[in-house]
């Protein structure tokens, strides 16, 4: 009876996605199976999958080992041993199964190795060790080449990041760049990345992966804070610095100025520090801002599950909840309450804008100081290179300069963050009521809190159903 074998095919890179490489391997393996009078019952294919990278799981390789151990197949045919294993540990797992089942078959198209014999296993171990070394050497050469390209400021290739044209990744895509800048302004105005992510997902922005139902939070955050936006070249996720101590500039068009980018990065970092993992979305404008007129507890919005489109019932209400420590005696219909407060706030901000105009300082006043420190650092490095000072002297003088530079850069980031935040929030007085409610909920709340510290809802009394604005007391700053 013919022995049942499995055919294993693999190729590390299939840039075209047509699987022609593994198809050729399969054809050669089937021909070898016929010559050995074996019956090929299953093909295990790992197309475009590395056998060298330790963090890569080869699904069909794992399935093949499982079937081999379970006795579903009686052996393996592969095109070459290095298609099967490039890590010694993978070969040892295979040898362990051949120890358990001594009558297993094994053959490769390019050479004749028998894993059932000690000599064959020794030869296989030597071949895999050489294949592993070859992969290490290739990986080292590739890393060195990428570092050289990065130091020259050249692009690394691959698909164009969001914000740049797909046909030329050195040129900015105007529509994508506009979406990035608008999202950055929203971040500075208090909008959550999660809100931006949801909107981008609905609008098809941000190059979401095909088939994904929801874009990853970190993917959107990376787009909005990437050093590439200001032309900084990165290597392994970190900004690459040249011999002069300055960031290496890439050969592509930029989307942000350094000041804009630093402001967004500082805002995102500050938000993470203040509310790590607890920056929750709110559905209702005045949740946490409104307070009960009796117990002064915070009032939150609650959805009305019986509401239907076209019905006269309230879509949501604001209620003092006994569950959260309140008295439970005060509630108000949500939509007219939100509309009243929005009108009052926008009117107050228009009046304020008409009588006050505070100029915003455009440039950070310590730019020259930072530039002088960076020049000092570059001169020290050059002095050591030209043997004017020793390495020991350089290492004594450099750390203090580096600390001063980093402190100044942090101060500059804070300065521009506050400036850009003020710019993002200062145009609220120009909004109409409809434009106000079209904003993300976080932005609406920022505008309200710019004028109000709280809104007190006084009890309406028994039997009163009509919304009464006189029972709403805004607490202005």
C-alpha cells in the first residue's frame, strides 16, 4: 500500500502575491513523490512567510507537525531542507517526531537526506546551521543598508504612509494632509483620538487595512504624531540624528512645521500622563458639568430606551441618580437643555471676543538659546573628532549640554502646545448653533467649559412638564 505523505512548500517573499514560487515547488515535490511511489495526500503551504524570523508562526508548518505526530501522514516531501527549517529549533522539533515514529519517510528535491538515520540528522543539522547563518548575514547586510539610507535621509520604500501620494511617496497627498491637519487641530481642542478614529473609519480615511471593522487606536495616533510629518528620518522607530547633533532630514515633502508637530505630540503625551487608560468618551454635552440644585451632585445624561424617531418622548434626559450618590429628585429633558446652554455660551464668547483681543505670541522666546547649545554640542563633537580634545573631556562636557538641550526642547513643546491649543479654541465665537452641534462632543464640552464651570438644575416642582429656562442656573467663570 502506498505511503501517504504531505508536501510542504514555502517562500519567504511573494511581492506579486501570485504564489508562483510555491506552485513550482509543489509540482517538483509531486514528481518526486511519484518516483518514490508515495501518495501525496495534502499540501502544506506557507506562502510569503519567513522561516528565519522568530516571532513568525508558520500555520501550515505547525499543522504539518501535528498531522505527522498524529499519524495522519507517513512522511514529508519538501523542495529543499531550508524551505522546511531555517531555525535549528524547528529542525529539532521535526527530528523529535521522527524519533517517536522511526518508519516515517522524508525526501527533498535538491538533495537526499534521511532524518531516520544519525548521519542524516547530523547532515541536516549542519545544513540548517549554515542556512541560519546565511539568513543572519543577509539580515545584517539589509539592516546596514537601511541605516545607510536613513543617514542619507533617503526614503525606505514600501507602501506610501498616509498623507503622501501612493504613486510617489515623496509628494504630499493634499486631501490626506488636510485630514491630518484637521485631526491635529481637534486633538489640540480636546477631541479624543478614539473619536477621530471612528470618523476616519466611517469616511475611509487613514488607509485602514482591508477587511478591518475598526482602525487601531495606535495606528491613528502614529499618523498624527509621526516624525515624518516634519521631515525627520527615523530608524527602528526613533528619530535619527546626524553627526552635527541635528535630526536627519528626509527627502520628502512635509505636512507640519516643527512647532505644530511638537504641540500635537506634547498634547497626546500630556493626555496619557493625566488620564492613562481612563479618558472615556461622553455621549451627552452636559454630563458631569450639570449639577443637581438640591444635593449639588453631578448629573449625567441617560438614554430613553422607549424613544423612537418621530415620537414626542425625550430622546435622553439629565437625571440626578441615587446610584451615584445623588438625591434622585431632579431631572430635565436633554435636547432643550443642551440647546439653551449652547446658545448662552456662544453669545457670551461673541461678546467677549468683541471687547478683548489678546495677541498670541508666535515665536518661542528662547530659540536663540537652544540654537547656541546645539552649536556648542556640535563644536565639542567636532573638536574630539579632530583630536583637539580627548574622548574623556567630551564625555565630561557633553551630558550637561544634552540635559540643557532636552529641557529647552520640552519647554518649547509646551509653549507651542499651549499656543496651538489656544488657536484651536479661539474661533468658537464664530460658530452658529448648528455648527456647534456638528462638532465632536469633546470639542463641544471644551467650548462650554471655556465659559462655564458648572450648570445648576433646580427642581421644577410637582406636575410641571414644560421646560423652564429660569430653573437653569449657569455658573460662569
